[in-house]
C-alpha cells in the first residue's frame, strides 16, 4: 500500500471514529409529508444538542432530469444550491434545511463546505453541502446518485455511521407475502439497515413512545436503548407493554413490565410514564395499544427473508399493520 493510500485510509478511520462519538441521524427526503415530519422529529430528538448531526438525503436515479442551463459541470457542482438548478431533489433538500435553520441564522452562525464525488455515467455525481455550527452541530444536505432509492440509502449508511435512519413508511395493511416478495423502499431499508430505522406514518409529535417487551434479555436491552433515546427529547415520555397469550400469563406479563420499569430507574434514573399488560395476539394488541402514541418501538425480529414469508415476526407484522409510526431498533 502506498503512502498516499495509507494516509487516506487513516483519515477515513479518524473520521469514522469521530462520528462514532456523535448522535447521527440520516433523514431520507423524497418530497412526501412523512419525510418532512420525520425531519422535524429528528430535530426534536436532538437537533439543538451539540452532539447531534442531521444528514438530509435525497436519492436520484443516475443521469436523469439534469438541467444545468448550459453551465459547466464544475460550476454546477460548486453552486448546486445557490444557482437554484432544477436537479431532482435540490428544492426538497432546501425546504428541509429551511425547516431546521432560518436563513439569517444560517448566514451568520454556520459555515458551509461543498463536496462533490464523481459517479460513472452521471455528469454531476454525488454532491453534498455540510453546514457546521460553532457549537459542534452539523447539518448535511446530500444529493446522491443510485440505481434505486433503497440501495442509495443503504449505501449511504456505509459512509456513516448513523444511529438512526428516518424515512416515510409504506401504506398500512400490506400483506405479509407481498411485503416480503415485493418490499417497498421503506421495507427494504427496515429489513437490511444495520442501525435502527424509524418508519414515519401519520406521525403526531408529543404523544410519547410505546416499547414492546417480552422478558427476554434482548427486549430488556431494547427498552434500555429506547429510554436513552427518549431522554434526548425535551419532554421524554416512554411506556412499556407486554402481551400475555391468555389470562394465565397475565401475572408473568405484569412481572415483566414491573422489572423493566425498575431496571430503567436503577440503571438510567429514567421513569416510565406507564406500564401495560394486554392479552391476545401480540401483533394485534401492540398495534391497538400503539394508536395512542407517536411511535411504537420494537426490536428487530432478526428473521431472514424466507422466515418472514413463512412466519413473519412481531416487529415485521407490526411494521406493516400499525396505524402510526414504528421504530425498529437494533
């Protein structure tokens, strides 16, 4: 390996290490209301905290819809926002930026840097503008080229890392086989992303999160991670629900939620808003209980594609059937 390659690799490792110590949220913008609701939620989650980076991502197809008005490619890259080019996604990214920072504050308190990366077959390639605040906060607008949106989002994770991906969700009620054999963009990302994924559907902020627990060590860890996440909000509200198969299982379910409440209080000093026990099918009961919350939180089922077809999984089925937003935690 040459000295230049070693230096480049070292720089990447240093960047990755620095980012690992921050709370980084990748918000996928596609022009839908859900994408912008997710962006506002990311901002409430920690957008004004010094350790938070918010990255807005728009994925566009390779070499499609490029109208640079005769400008040279170099000029177009360097001025992709200020020139108001009709590139797909530019207007949507700018709208997202305006939701986070006012124009006057952006000009006075933030420093920007533009970066472009060549992509074969596309004259403008990948482009990003990074805004840095003196406090350490960062907002990034990323216009990425990819064969399809899902692969572009998953590829972007590799340039992270990210603590969470936020994106609009597919419509409620898709069948299990259809969702598995022909998954939507949001379902593909939820299945394959290495980090937690918040799928935004009719998101109403301020109603708190509901985490599903079952007494396993994994669900205890999910509840602990969710409590840490909930504490990032200015008004943290988190409740826990456990579903018993029948009436005989109610005492055990009550014991599980009580144990979770005590665990979070002892380890994190975090008090649950409420604990609930329901009886019946876990998917149906969690979906019904979750109606009163901003977000339903579940751990990833960890099942492969074929297992999803044959047996689904609580998190997978809740993701399809919930009336509201669902956070799949990893």
